[in-house]
C-alpha cells in the first residue's frame, strides 16, 4: 500500500480501487492474453512506445493523449481497454517474447499447473513429497519455503502430524501419562 498510502497522506483522500494496476504509472498492470494473463510494467515513456510497437499497435503509442505517463494516467480509462483489445489477441508466450525483445518488463501470471511445471521451481525442488503412512501412496504433497540458509533448504522432512499422532509422546513429556 505504499503508493496508495502516500497518496492518501498527501491529499487526505482515500484513493479508489485499481485492482492490480499501479496508481501513478500507466500501463503497469495485468492484461488478458488468449491463454491467460500477463503483467506489463512500463516505467517510462520510451518503454510505452516500444510496448505499443511490439504489440503491433503503434498508433496507440503515438497518440498525443498517451505521450507522457501523466497523460496516460489521465486517460487510463480509454487507454487500458485499447491495450487489452490488442493483448487478448495474442498468447502469453507471444506477448512475453515480443516484449523481451524490446526490453519492456513483463511476466506471466501463472496458474498452479504453470508454477509447478516451471523449470526454476523444479530445479529448486519446491514441491515436496513427504513420506507418510497415512497417505494411500505413501507420501503427502507439500511446498517448501524458497528460503535457503547457508545453502540448506528450509523444509521439514516430515509432513504435518495427523490428529493425535503425538498425543501419547506429549503426555509422557509433561508427566500426564
């Protein structure tokens, strides 16, 4: 809420909802694609022109109403639907490849299938299969924290306990058994 809070502090007025959009940088938000969503983050006027050219809509980038970021903020309500009309005709991969070529920051909005198929997630061994007698296949799935300390992955080698699994042990320790 840093941006929204500062706007509130500066004006005394609570800003309206913008969803995933940035309040003072346009475009900097999620856009639809044929097969999902991407986030595009244009941090300056040059990137905006490159974005529009790469998407095949140079007329949007050269429209005087979109010349500066301040212009784009004022005209957000007409600009964003125009960009969405273009992005929704392309796949995520097409958008990301085009924007990568012109150095416009963008990334996919992944569903869980995408996340766990991601080469980096696989390489970092983020998905766990913890041994458990309680599971029909002998393992309980889990996700480990991405944090490593001293090169060591932070993951408990055991799954969460089953209800009552440690009751007798705990009662013995506290002298109740």
